């Protein structure tokens, strides 16, 4: 989307009605060029209506305000670019397919995902009015012990932000944010490159925000912020707050690893002190979170460290 289209979207958001003539004069383009950009916005999924003698109106105002996100990105020391797609197969997949031409710190956002993925290759059920994005970082030389718990760090960042919005959320090791015993956010971290050399990492997240109707097939295990709290959330503010919190703590993570955040993570981790099932078959008792984010469990009479795998809680 070019700068003129973003300007038109901004004017539509700020005013109830905007005339094509005023847009043409402000942008110093023809009315035909304005109309072309309006059609382009409509094709991208923005609900723009046209009324005689009134002008254009943005009907659905629950949008990502691209101008505000780009303003934040331009002032960031970590993030460098923001790519917006109305629909894409998967933001993680897009980065993997295009990482050679993307700069470190690129954030890829999609309003809808047609082939989103969860852990272990599971499909992600796409809900409207959420936040679906991936962060691409070229980390250079980075100890693998710091790469592995990056998922946990990201979960803590998201949970911190939600708590500021008075959302009583928790973290389920290793990659879910839980609200009222249901999943409200999933995080998928993927590593590419040599573990002992230059590494690139993709951190994908899907946060269910303003969706009111949860599909029947996931209604027992998934939810949204709006469904649980009854409140409407400003998705743009939420998105920017997550990126800000990630950036503000990322140096601490790089310098000190997960250990710097372990106590806070433990305070929100719902696995601790509960019986769990690992990979669908092995029962264990969750006792602690290790220095590098591993799950410390008692299983078959022995203390063991779990660094990966599917963990469910026996409520």
C-alpha cells in the first residue's frame, strides 16, 4: 500500500465522511486516482462506502491503523519495516520464503491467514479481528540456549501487555496464553541458519482479540479477549504495545537469557504444581521451570527436564 492510500485510509478513519474532491486537492492527484485507491482499499478488505453528496465513509472502524504502526516502526531501534497483507497463507511461511530479501526487524502482519500453523504442524483456526503477525530477526551469533526459550520470552511479553489491559491471563508452557482455561494466543518460533553460527529466527503469534463467535470445533478450547471480558479492544494499540514491550526487554534477553525472566514467568505459569501429560501418553507432575526455560517434572519416580514436546494439563 503506497503512502497516498495510507493517507486516504487515515482521513477516512478520522472523519465521518470524506469527499473525493477534498482528497484529490490534498494529495494533488486526480479524482480518478482517488477512486482507484478507494477501490484498492475495498479490495484489501476495508469497508469503504460511497454516498452521493456526502463522500466516502469507513463503515467498519475496527482496523489496524497502518500510519500509527509505521510511525512506531520508524522510531524503533529493533524493528525496521512493517508489511501489511489483507490475507496471506501464513506470516511465518511468507518470511521463510522471502527472508533473503527481508531486513532484520521486519514485522509481517495479516488480517486473515488461510494456512496458519501451530506447533507440531497443526493448522491454526483463523478468527476475524485478531492480531496475526510474525517478527523476523537476524540474530547473528547467539547461543542456542538463548534461542530455545525465546518462545517463552515472547509469551511473557504478551501476557504482560494483556495484564496491563486488566486481562487475567496466564501462560501455559511453552507457547500458549490462557484466559479462563481457554487458549487466547499461540506463539510459534522457528529457527533457520546454523545454530552455532549466524541464525535467523521467526516469531509468529496469533492473538484472538475482538472475535465474538468462536467456531464450534474449537469453542471448548479457544476463546477471544472480547468474548471473555465483554470489552472491545483497540487492536492497533495492543499490537504496538506488544512490539514496544518486546523491544524494551529484548536486550535483557540477549544479554542474560531466560534466567532474567524466570521468576516472573513462573508467577504466571499454570503448569506448575499440576499433573500434566507429555506428548499425549506420559503422565508427570510439574515441579519447576529451569534456568533455560525447560520444564522440570517428576516422572516415573525421577526428576527430568523437558525441553520440547506437547504438554497438556490434567485439570
